[in-house]
C-alpha cells in the first residue's frame, strides 16, 4: 500500500501522468508530467475534465464508513470525503472537530461530508492505483503505510 494523495495522478490514453499544477496561461487547464521518462511528450497541458482522464481516488475506512479522496497531510492527519445521500446527518457520530464541510446538492449523488482525522484512526487503505502502473511510481511519492 502506498500513501498517495487524491488528485495527484491521472491516467490518460494508458499513460500515467503526475499533475504538477495549473497552466499559467489558463487556470482551468492542468499541467501534467509523464511519470515514465520514456514517454513523449513528457509534459502536456489538458483542460480540466478531459475525456479519458481517470481520477485516482485513495480510500480507507473511518469510523466504520468507507471514505475517499484522501489527502495525506504533513501533520499526520488525513483530509477525506464521505459521499452520502444525506449530508445533514452523515458524520454525526464522529468525534467533535472532525467535520470541516457539509455539501448538500440537488441530487443524492451531490452530497458529501469532508473531515480531517489522525492517520492512526483509519484502516483498510486502498490507494486506488492500478497494479500495472505501480512500477512507474516515483519513490519520493510513495511511503509505506502497511
């Protein structure tokens, strides 16, 4: 299991890219660098929401619920999201201070609760990363969490 934050990588046309930032010329575009140094071109820019883009979404279990979009923070906490049908009641049993945002949309699939909790309170990690791409991961982005 590797410690990969959500949104750091994209798979486009079977090539793994690391998202390195927004374009200087258009803030809606993403700048990507190929993880495999043999890929040409090694750097590209795409509009957000490009077809064929696969979002890598790490997940884990927190307080008995499957949460996703994990972001591993330097202070040994994890920012996470719980998609739910009712964001007004989700996470009410969590410890005080965990919930940082509630989003209620027009449709059930638009609702989520975001929270921050210590890394030690999560179990059953899945980094959401396809097995066939693991050999290409840069070692400085992968920390063991096993």
